[in-house]
């Protein structure tokens, strides 16, 4: 499971679809609707903020819609607007390098577009602060 901290606009089609599915799974896990993945470290940052995963999904949905995809908005649980979450610059940079490596191997066209970007934007749910790679990350 990978719930990217970087903006979904950087993902290739396969990555965006995978993110949608994994975030929907995360939503079910956090709602107690499934037993698998309950202790997955990627969920730690969403666990204490009710509605954060729904807001996260909404931004993924918006990106998909902008690209002409037809994701089902009704799969996103209703929520009140949760507070924004924090991501460290080190975590963002770690994920950026991870994505660049994936795209270099999987999608040369998208990699060519993002190759020169040095400071990627975070997913709109997150505010970026100083710091290293997150404790929940498993490099």
C-alpha cells in the first residue's frame, strides 16, 4: 500500500488508478470494515484524523476527473472537513525519488515530464514542514 504524500498530478495512469484503489482500501480499513491491513504503517498518519482519508480521496478523484477518468465519487465516505495533515520535506523527497524510479522503469513518457522537477508539490491534504523521512516509512 502506498498513499503518496506527493500531488497525484505526478502519477502515471497506472499509479493514479492504484492510488485510488489503495486509498479506498485504506478508507475501509480505517472504518473497521475489513481486517486486513489494520496495522499497515501507511495508515498511521490518517488514523487520528477523522475524515482525512476521505479528503485525501477527494483530491485523487479530482485529479482523475481532470484527466477524464470515471472514478465513482460515491465510494468516498461523507466527512466533515478535517484539519490538514503534516508531511516532512524529507518524506516528500523520499517518495519523490521512489516515484521517479518507478516511472523510469514503467513509463518513460511521464518520467520525461517530471525528470527535471526538484521540489514536487505535496498532495493538497498536506502541509510541508522541515524534517526527515517519517517514522512509519519502511525504506
